[in-house]
C-alpha cells in the first residue's frame, strides 16, 4: 500500500485539483511556484497561505526556508500547534510525512483541507460578529417589546397633552399681544398729549 493511499486527507478529483491550483495561483507568495510539491514541502508557503487569509494567527517569522528533514518537521509541527489548532483542526503526522517526502498529490490534498478550514474559520468569525447569541437576542427582543408596547397605550394621551400645551402657549401669546397693543395705545396717547403741549407753547 502506497503512502498516498494511507493519507488521511481525502483524494481529489481532476476538477478539484485544477481548482486547487487556481486557488494557490491567486495567492501572492514570496517564492515563485515551480513544483508545488517541493515548493510547499518545508511548510513556509503553507504558512503564507494561511497568513494571506487570517494574518492575525500566523507569525510568518516563525517559518524559515528549510532543506533538512528536521527543519521541515519543525515548520509543520509549528503550523499544527500554533495555527491549525487555533483553526479547529490539525494535520496528521502521516500527512505531514507525505508532504515532506513530496508524495504525488500529497500537498494538494492537504491544501484542500486547509482551504476548507480557512473558509469555515472565516465564516464562523463573520457569523459571530453579525449574529448575536440567541439568549442575548431574546433578552434584547423582550426589552424592546417591553419598551415599545407601553408607549403605544398612552399614545393618544400624549397627543392630547401636546395639544393642551400648545393651546396654553397660544393663550399666553394672545395676552402678551393685548398688553403690547395697550402699551402702544398708551404711548400714542402720551405722544399726542405732548404734541399738544408743544403746540400750545409755540414749539413746532
């Protein structure tokens, strides 16, 4: 039995393989892609893939270009414990070995798993932001209902109070106008009296 068949990551169809290659080509990586199996064997480009979508969980400086088996294992182990685990999964050691040994289509199968997990992680984060917890939502609905319903009951009374206040304001303004008119008449009378006195005094 070949290592490829013993992998835990599921095999891909030809269409899925093409979609996977297109997906990887759409991601800006620091190294040109020549042979995807060898390019991803040390785990550095895998770290860059995750960093492209979820930069806050990847410290790209933790991963260095590796030629030795030991350093490649270290990079993948770091990805597993510090990145993939936070995303809710981990790559099996069997699959890591297959990728490091550049077994045909090993990296493609692992990339497919990572792609799906990235999307699930992003969807989960988006939903947690958009949708409040059900218990909190129910409490908020109750508070809204409690705050809305009572206000509907005295709605007519509130209108009556507003109308009454406006009537009282109008009455006050009318009284002020009457007083002003009286003051104007009084001033006119005083002015007329003063003019008469001036005329009598021979002053024009």
